[in-house]
């Protein structure tokens, strides 16, 4: 019997068919992918630049190279002996004379003599070319003064001997000054603050003055403040070309207050000076007594065989100055019988140029009569350069300010008559001349150095005829020597120069100072043609080309009141604008009145090392108060030290941080030396916004309160610290009143205890306030026995 539900086996419910994969399409797709990848690889290979190795190929500047002066160029070390003879030291160390016309060289003193006496350039040749005076041992006193032991080298006999001492009482052999006169081998020596005269090197010394008192009364040499702030020299006497007369200054510091200076025992010999010694310095401060100065003239110096000289007569100042406080800033012999003297009122806003003469009366004093007056209502007056006289000695040329419309005053070449006192300007325009270098009496041409309106940091040589009618006939002799490209020293671009003229101005040594490698060339003024290349600094050129030098950029940054700031940046050699890498920046500040830091002068220093080796941007900025762009801009800081220039520095750095993406915003430091140390402290104090510009700073040898600095410098820019003068300005400029604002920043002070320029008391006073308020981020370093240069 059959089942009701038949049973079936499991079956696949799909139909069976052959394999249908598309291997052809897969192959085509893979081929396309391979072709595309090959194209990409080919494009990458073709478009990728070849590997040229490291971006910075040359070695970076080393610290040792900076400290040892490896980048110091050979500079001009000569002087004109006559109209056509130049005396200088050659590269091998020989002192030679070169005859420009004959093109002959004669050795005066061999390098062996210099080596035996351990001499650098501390020597001078007598007017008769027969003797060389050498300072073989020096004991520095202040910046320019020193006590020295001198030797005399006989050029013809080729032997050296000790300078005959001015007095038998000088057993140690040191004198305060020794220098040649204007004829033969006559010699002037200062010892114990008194003048001594030698008619020749073989003549016995004759004492000219006898009232000198060490550190109190000075004859023929300046006291500290005149040396530091006015003469910048250790010499205060003047002779006419004949060498027959002598004018000298006498400084009396008896009423000047004393600043005690501690001198500590030597770490090399601790048993010597075991206790601190106190030295005294006559140091005039604002509002306190200043030195008195008198001029005297020896009308007839002793002749050979004479043992004495008639007493000196006095040079009496103009009537308007008698009984008043003043400085003497310039003395010059017009001719054998007349002097030109600049008397500067103590407030330094009023200067009197006076002609002084005895009217050919035998024993009469020299009476001074006003010739020209220079005053300023916006700032200070500065007349210190000696003038140059025309051929007839009826006029002289001087750098003085003159109005240029609404743009204010600029410094130009002034011609001032000695007969009718009239003043004419030979140049005009919105630029400042720097100084007057020479006068060609035959062609009646005045040579002067000047910047340009668009480039105040440049220094070029110009000439102009000495008549007012030719005032537009100004010719630049060096403006075609280069375009100011700092980055390629191999081309020796030259936009900063110096010129050293022969007495007749027929020739000059053209000293190119940068921005390219410095060079020296002898040039004839007739056609302004190079007679001979004297030095090209090839060793330095090779060294610079073999190093990874910083990139240098110069540009203008906007300030308020339509002013611009000049900026120079030293950038790391590997920096590229298109990259996003950021670098820290250090701002090197000075900003003192009348200074000029941004220029084309060649120099490789600390900033170049930081940029090259450490990849740090190094910035230098010229703001209001700097020189080169007119008196009006420079006088912006008058009576306001620590205000305008500090504000401008902060504003420019803030601008740089906002405009240049490669600056690391919160890693910007500022540092400065001397006045720059003061600006550094004030900048940190004034930089109080939520987003500060600077994170730290270093002040080296700064002033913190202008009441403690010297009267000549401080009163020039700040006037007196009195209620009816500028007490408010002194208070605003006082860094010690600003220390509360520095506590959030890292700050270091460095000072030398023997700094006679910025007394350490000024720094210590501000430092005490910092410590009292427990500003733990403040550091200090005091250098025992170091001076203003920390040396």
C-alpha cells in the first residue's frame, strides 16, 4: 500500500551556470591605475627641485670670531705730512711716507721698532719728520685721559730713548700729556696739571704754568666733565700754524661737588688694598656748581737758549657773558693774531661766536667781540667743530641750522663774515650735512660730508662754491658708488664714506666704510679720479664670503605726526618669507639725543652672531630724537627724555610684530648700553598693556635718575631740575619711579663700580627699589673696577 505524503531529497533551488567574472575589465582598470600612478610619480620627479644640500651651506659666525675681532677691517691710519706726502702704516707694520706725485714710498720706522715697544697706533710724527713720539706705557684715568710713559724715536739715527722729563721731581716718568707743536720738534707736556714747553726735543723743558692742582685746577688739559662731554680729548691748548704762540684753557673745579668712588681690593693680590679705598671725582650734577673756565695766551714762546717766557695774558669773554656761567666749546686760531671762540651759555640754548684779539698791543689782554649768535627756542645749540677759513681769512665756514619752510630747520653749510658778521648759507634742502672737511683756496670750493633726504644714514662727499650765488651748484663726488645692498659684500657697495684731505685739498683718501667691504683709495679732486687703490681688505672679503651671514633688511616704519622710523633687521640666513617658522627677536636700543644707529656702515658684531648662529632676529631702530633728518625731529625729545623715544620704540616693535609673521610674538627682548640701558628700563616700565611687547630686558651701565648724572649732558636736554624750569620733566624721566611696572618682566642690570660716566649710585638706587619690592624676576651684576665700557 503506498504512503500518503511521498518523501523527496533536498535539492539546490538555483540553476547551474558557467563562471561569468569580467577579467578583461579588471585588467583595464588596473592598467589605468598603473598609468595614473606613473604619471604622478613622473610629475613629482620632474617638478621637485634637485637636492642642493643644507639651506645654509657656509659655516655660521662663531662667538670666538666676534670676541677676537676677526671681522675688523683695515682702516685709515695715516695723516698728510704735506700737500703731496701721505704718512701711514702698511700692512706689514712699517710706517712709510708716500709721495703722491712721484709715487715713491720711503720707510720711516720699521715694524721692528713698533714690536719692540709694543705699539699699536699710539704714536705721532714731529712736524720736521725727524722724530716719533711713542706712548709705551699707559695708565688710564678716564675715557680719554691717561698717564703715560713716552719714548722718542730718532727716525734718521734709528734709535729710541726716554722722553726727557719736565721736572726732576717726576721720578716715576709718567706725564699726563705729551704732544708735538706745529713746527720742528717743539713739544708740549702736561705734568701735575701744569704746562711745560720744549722748544725742540733736545731743548730743556720750560715750565709755563705753576698753579695747577691735581683734580682741582687744570692747565692745558680738561677736567673730567670737559673731557667727557665737550672736548672728547685729553688736550686743551691750541697753537697757530707758526707754532709761535700758545692759547690754553684753565679749568677750576674748586667749587664743584665731590662724588666718592669706592675702589675695592684686587682679587689677584688680595693682600694689597685689603680695605676699600675712596677716590674722589669732581662731578657737577644738574643745578649744582659747574667748573669755571678761563682762556690765556702766551704771546711769545721761549726761543732756543731762553729759560722763561713773559706771563700769559687773559682772553676776556664778550661783555654779554661776563659774570655769567658758560662753557667754552671751541677755540681756533684765525691767523697769527686772532682767535675765534665759541662761548656757550650754561643752559646751552644760546651760543656766542666771538673774535678775540689784542689789537696788536704788546702786553694787552685779548678782548672778545661778538661775531655771531646762535640761539634755539626748541632745543639745544651744539657748536664744537672747528671752522674752516677762506683764503683771505675774511670769513669762515660752519655747520649751522637754517629754516626749510614748514619742514623745520636742517643743518647746512654757513659762510659767516668776519668783517660785517653777515651769514650766508651755501646749501639748502630737507637733509642734514654732517661736517665740513676742506676748502680749496684756489678753486674756492668747500668740501663737506652729508646724508641724503631719502637716506639720512648715508655719508657722501659733496662740494660747493663758496659764493651765495652758486648755492645750487652742489656736486656729489661719491653718490654713484653703490646702491646700499647690504647682503652682497663682494661688490663693495659704498654709501657710507669718510674723506681725509691734503692741506691744499688737491687730493683726499677716500675711505669707504660700507655697506660692502671697506676699501681705501687715493683720489685727485681735480677730476675726482682714483690715483691709487690703497687697500681692499681681501682677507676680510674672503672671510665674509665663507660665512653664513645674516640677511639684512632696511625699511621705514610709521610713527605719529607724519614721522617715520628707520629700521634695520638682521635675519637668520635660513629664514624664508613664505614659510611659517617664527623666530625670537632682540631689539638693540640706544636712542640718545642726536644719535644715528641705522646706517650703511660695515660691521659684524654681537647681533650678527645672534642672527647667524642662534637664529635670532636682531633689530635696530632710529626714532624721534635721532640725527640726520633735521633739527625739528631731533628736538622732539627736548625736556622729555625717556618719553618720546621710549614710546616710539614700543610702537615700532609692536608694528613689526603685527606686520612680520616670522617674529615670535611673545619672545621679544630689548637690551641697551649707556643711554640705551636707560631706554631699556623705561621701555619695560612703559610697556604695560595687556599684550606686552617685550618679555625681558638687559640694561648695561644705565642711568636711572637724571638728577645723578652730569650737569653738561643732562641740562643740555632737560634744563634745570627746578619748579620754574623742568622739575616735572625730571620726575617723568625718573626710572626709579617706574619700577612697579617692571615686576612682571625679567630684567637684568649690569654696571661697573668705576663707571665715572653713569655713576653706579644711580643704578644702585633703582636696584634697591626693585629688591625692596621683592621683584624676584630681577637680576643684577656689578663689575668691580670696571668703567663705563665695563673694561
